[in-house]
C-alpha cells in the first residue's frame, strides 16, 4: 500500500506559519533584497554618469556661441528683456515710440519688429 504525501499544513512550533509559507516568505525577501540592491546600484551609476558629463548639453549643435549685432535707433533704450528658449524679446523705448524686437539667439537674426501704437 502506497503512502500518500499529505500536505504539511501544521504550523511550525511557536508560530502560526506553515513550512510552505516560510519558504515563500524567504524567497520573497531574497527577491526584494536583490531588487533593492540592484536599484540602488542603478541610481548610483546614473548619478556618476550624469556627474561625469560635466554639465554638457545633450548635443553638440548648439555649443558654439553666436556673436551678433542688433541695430536699434540711436536714442533707443532697452527697458525690459524676456527669454523663452532660444528667443529673446527686447522692449525698446525711443522717440519714435515703443517697439518689441524678437531675436533668435541661435542664429542672431531678428525674427520680428513690432511697433507699439497707442490708440
């Protein structure tokens, strides 16, 4: 007569857990420990990688400085500046009236000149 293996549902002495539950818990703790150590190593590697770049931009296309001249009237003064990405907006005050000039900083070209006219 063959002896059947009965499931071991009897708790371990001094605990409410069965041996199967303890094995599953041990495996879960080991897997989570490996994930924690691996994640920590990944974060450290990412920090070292970012720090070793030394603040360089992602591409090499915009690393050269553009020297440009912006012609404005002789009596004009710049009252305010606004920077948005690669565009610079200048608010000029002159005897001809207020004007807004939009300049592309990559190329140094004037994109727009807007004369402000009071109504």
